C-alpha cells in the first residue's frame, strides 16, 4: 500500500465515523421521547428568581 492509499482510507473512515456520530447525536436529541427533557432544559434557563433589577 502506498502512502496515498492509506491517506485516502483514513480520510474515508474518518468521514464516515463523523457522519455516523453526527446522525446519532441528532437522533438522540430530536427523538419524541426526549421532548419532556428538552422542554425542562428550555425552561430551566430562567427561573422565577431571574428578574430584571429594579
């Protein structure tokens, strides 16, 4: 195997790995069973104590 062949294989495997990782993260984030957790996280940013100073 030449160096160019090894580089091509490494780039291809790396690309496939990152694409699969991205798809898994997106699937885990947007699946319907995670809606309650996402809603809780969205509301947790501002609590009842967070109000403008007056």
